[in-house]
C-alpha cells in the first residue's frame, strides 16, 4: 500500500426503497412508503455514469423491506422468489452496464451473503458505535432490529465468504471516546481473524429535520480529527481510514492525521446529505499534489482484494484486467526500487575506491 496515494471512488447511489423496519434517531432516509425500485430503471443512470468514467453503484435500501406484505406481494408479481433474488437482479443489470455494485442495505443473512457475493464485490455495514447500551439508549432506541450483534454477524459472515467490507463509526451522536475505542477494537479483532475489512469510514453526524436528533449540532472538526487519530492508533495498518469528502471540505488536516481515502464521490448528490455538494476533484488533486500526495480513483473493492482474487468468477469478467494492471504496477515498483538500491550501492562503492 502506497501511503503517498489518497484514493476516492466515483459513482452513483441507487435507492431500492426507503421503507425500513427501524427508526434511527438521526436518519432522514427512511419513510413508510411501500415502494420498490423497478430493476430495469437502473440502466439509464448506469449508462450515464459509465460515460462519466464511474465504476461504483452504491445500492441503498431501508433494512428488510421484505417484512412488508405489500413489498412481498410486489416481489411475487415480478417473479422473484425472495428479496435477495430481487437485489441480485438489480446488481446484475448494473454489472451488465460495466458498473460494480456495493451493497448498503442493512442486515443480510449468511445464506444471502453466499448468493450476493457472486455479483457484488463488496458490502457496506457500519457499526456506528462499539456500545449496544449507548445505541439502545440514544440513537437506536426505536430501532430494535439494528443491534451491534447483528452488525457484527453480517461483517463476520462476509469475511467467512471472502466479501470485502466497508464499515465505520458515526461521530457526533453523543458517543464517548470509549464507545469509539471499543468499535475500533471490535473491527480490529474481526479483521485479524478474517482479513476482510478494507476500510473504516469516520462518518460525521449531520442533523436532519423531523428526526429525534434534529436539534443536535454536527461534530466540530477537532472532534472528527480525534476520532481519526484514535482509529489510526488502533486499527491495523492495512485498513484504510476514510472520511466523506463532501462533509469534510477542509480535508488536508485529516490526511495528515492518517486518512488515506475520501470515499465515493456521487455524480449527482449525496443521498444522505443532499445539501452537501462535493468539491471540484481537480482542485482537490491540486491541493494534495502541493503537499506531496497523489490522488487516484479506485473501485468499490480495494486494490489489495483485487490482487488477491477476492471476487467471484462472474465478477472476473470486469476485475481480472484490473488485477493484471495492479500486479504489473507492483512489479514495476519493485524493479524501480531494486534499481535505486543498486544505484546507491554502486555510488557508495565508487566513493570508497576514491578514498
């Protein structure tokens, strides 16, 4: 991993449904409308995104909309035996347009992970905090199904079936340093066992109108920086630390604190924070270059997992060429490094002979 390179992903978000069985205190995403995205409607937006050199489609949904009789009836009419079959169909249409899906749809069972890993190279499951007691008393008081244990279960099952995971915490919801430390320790322990946590997002809380936490102020930059530094101290070196670029436009102090990824830049808008536009990427690159950092686009599955072939045979149709490119780049770097060492050794020998 080249620490001088800062990465980002370019993509779009696709919402399957806003219906959710939980009522999280900070969430402005959910509603009670029993709607479901018609699968083929993703094709047009994917074609547009592909023309703009994007590769990622972040698939979002409220948790377990299939608990609704209306949703189950709709799936039945459309010919899907289950919700995960529907999700798979959406992912496949996206894949056929040359895009890569990243699932952020809440709880997925072990059986569902076995199915979805064939078409989705990565999933996103945020822990949010390392304390179930804190979550139950505060932000998840009305979200009985969104437990720390259920999140850990999904993350662990993904690792068992070799699905890279993006996870993370939320800062500014009243958590303590111990809550954050416990979350990072949980992530570290799971990764040391299964090796599949590709990045950890330090997510700013953004207050939404008509929510339980609407009156709460977002975290100050100093609070976010402390969380980044704590993550950098606890997490294994190979886990990339991410911050959302549009929520942290003054990003250079975060890079200095250990952040190496700026998340997904949506071509349209941030579904979770639509009023927070992304800064111009050319300006971001210029700022980074002035400080000696590179700026490089990535895929939803990070380079390490592409190189190590953590993807299905079906996904190899898109990912094998990237795997080859990564290996060739690593070989060039190794050859350049060996040449540099040889040059320095020759120069040192020449100086000794002159003496």
